[in-house]
């Protein structure tokens, strides 16, 4: 053996050891996670859809474990029994056992057929709509979720990233995307479903009545761009009465006084060019309510103060977090243009969007705005206004 081949062997052995150590470290780190950090857990179902999946999944796990242990035991047993010994360097050669080979071919096939039957049955049970359900249209954006409640009172309610549902009632989702492929998943309530442009998918959830008052978490599980990992959502399970209170609270728009106060910033930074705000423009409000004008860009800001998070549910909705986001959002999140969440800068006419280069993702940096740079004090004033904090 040459010195070079010996060196290669040692290098390969070192890499194997490093790989094993890295895998062991990852396993230990995962096992040390606190229970409070496990916000998404499909092994703790809290609704019918997730429970049906769990009850199908666990028998499969038991079968897989038993088969795996059997294979491992047989491997070790035969490796020891038929190991090389003095005078037994060349064991007796056989051409196989026909009965045994037929058995280990048919048995796995039967197991797979049984698994397929129950899996297909569950897929069919998970499809379709339900009488008396609440319908919500889910739109995957880059990178946040829009929820459109369309049939609760005949009026539309739009919200972003935080979903309110009544406990004990079926929620039928229509899933759509206006950009790329996403995947919608709330592990504690049901399985995942792709959200695709040009194709409408459906799914449903039904939280248990005992889950009223609880909060569950979900996220996009299909890589959809540079902020994919931050595309989260929260689900608030309300009692039926609390859900109606929440829904009614989302219907009013801003008062003329609030609109007038907001317009002193809106006229400069064109917030309503990306964000829908009910009460700013009556014609737009009617079109949105009828469904003839979709909300194309940023989240609905009308009732931002009633949410607990913002920016795809990544940040807690606090004054400090909000004003810093308004002031310089690109510094806080990755985006689509090669730099952190940076939209094309506004032109000399003050327009953010153009036909050739529309800003469909993220917020621009108003700190570095070429038309009128925003001061930290202005950002704080806007945050205070959106949060309903009285001016000091």
C-alpha cells in the first residue's frame, strides 16, 4: 500500500468520525430543547384532523420499529454465528431458500398494501367541505399569510399572520398563492397542504371545544424565497362567543379623525400604496368588501393594534419593535433583492411601485428614503398611532 493511499484512508476515517460526532451533537441538542420551545408539535394533536393523522402514523411507527429491530437482530446474529473462523474461511455456498425469499417479498408487500388502504381512506376523509363551516381564504404572500373571512356575516374581514377560529367548528380553507409555491401547516390541528399559484387547494381544521383559549403555531414548509424561514402564523382558538366579538371588532374602519391624523405621514411615505386601511378611501372599501379588489401588497393595517405579532409573526408587537421596523425594515429581515428585505427605492416622483419594477415583497428603508428620509421620532409617532398609544 502506498503512502498516498494510507493518507487517503486516514482522511476518510477522520471525516467519518467528524460526521458521527456532528450527528451525535445534533441529537443531544434536539433532546435538550425545552418543552416550552416546542411551539409546533404534530405529536400532540389538538384537533380532529391532526388526531386522525396521529392515529394513522403511530401504528406505522410501531411496525417500522419492529421491522427495524428484527433486521438489526438478524444482522448481528448471523454476523456472529457465521463469522470467519480458522478452518472456515470459505463457508458452504447455497443458492437460496425459495420459501424464505417468497416470504420476505410478500410480507412487506402486504404491509405496504394495508398502509396504503388506510392512508388513501384518510386522504379522502380530509378532503371536501363541511355544512355550517366557517370559510377562510388563505393567500400565501412573500413572506406572510393573508386570511380572508368571507361568509361569517356577509362582510369580508382581512387579517394577516394571526388566525382566529371558533372552537368545535369546522374551518374550511381555500388555499391560493399570488407568487410562488408555499405550504400551509398547523401541526397541532392538521397536516400540511401546498399553496400553489394558479391552482386552488382546500383543507380544513377543527379544534376541540376544550382548546378554547389556546394558541397554536404554524408556518410555511415549502422553500419560497429568502425569508421563507420567517413565514410563520399563529392560531387563536376562541370560544364561539369570543370569536364573534373578535370578528365584530374587525369590521369598523378608521374614523375621519384617525384618517386625517394618519394622512400627514401617508401623504409623504405612501403607506396606503401597499397597505389596505379601511376608512381611508370609500371607493376602495366598497371594492374590497365586494371582493373585486384584492389586497395585493402589504398586510391590512386597519386593526394592527389588536394583533400580538407583526412581520410574518416573527416579531412581538411592541412599540420598540414596531418603530424600528417602520424606520428601517431591511435591517431586520432577509428579502428578495440580494440585500435584506430591500424594495426598489422610491423614484423622484415619490412612487414606490412601478410597472417595470413593482415592490411586491418587503418594506423599503424609510431611514434612507431618497425623497424624504424618516427620522426616528417620526417612526415612533407612527408606531404610537398604529398601536393607539396617546401622544405624550
